[in-house]
C-alpha cells in the first residue's frame, strides 16, 4: 500500500530522498513523486550550502 500524496510531501520535507519516497508511495517514477514536492527555495539554498558552494 502506497503513501498518500500529503504523506509524500511530509517525507520529502523531512529530508528523505525522492527515490525512497517514490518507492514508498508506489509511484512508477520519481517524476510523479516530484509533483508532490512542496519544498521551497530555502531547502535548495541549504542543500547548496552543504556542498560548500
């Protein structure tokens, strides 16, 4: 049984990678999972900071 779409958003916000969320959700592709990605610009900024750029 897959996760509901709101649960997918919560898992992505918690930092779980999109492929894992895809599999838990039962989506055929990470592209489908990405539709539920509600992370904003702040998350992207922090990711870049982690890389040291």
